[in-house]
């Protein structure tokens, strides 16, 4: 019997055991397969940075405890906002160990207007 095939069947269950005790965060967690997104909204960028940095520190501790490493190429931050004056602002978000950079994506959302 091929032992690798048996492990591939167990992999989803084993991953669920790993993430069963994800830390409680202020941000909302969106999880799909092995991807975890932390999402939050606030009135100011400073509040967003504070919440995300606290939550990223908790996630880093979790990853270290379970000897997991994030994918550096998949570690990104995305900003959706209405304030065009803030369009070039960089978020100051903690990097998780094992991830050299956090790519930032900006998406400007225009308020709805009738044409």
C-alpha cells in the first residue's frame, strides 16, 4: 500500500487539527483551505494598523508554536478606501517571521453617483 496516498487523504483532517485553535483576533478571519485572511474596517488608517499589527503578532505566535511558515509570495495587504488623498499611503503592518515582505495592493472605491 502506498503510504503517501494515505497521507494525502489525511492531510485535510490534519490541517483542521492545526487550525482548530487559531487565536481570537479583533479582525474577522476568512479561511479557505490553507489561506487565512484577516479583515477589519475602521475610520482611520492608524486604527487599522493597530488592530492588524496586534492580530498579526498573535498569528505569528500561533505559527511559531505549530512550526508553520507563511508563504512569502502570498502574504499581502489590500486596502479599500474612498479617500483619494490617502491613495499613496503605505500601511505599517508587522511582517510575520518567514515572510520577507508584505505586498500592498490599493483599490480606490468611488462613491456611487447617479449619471
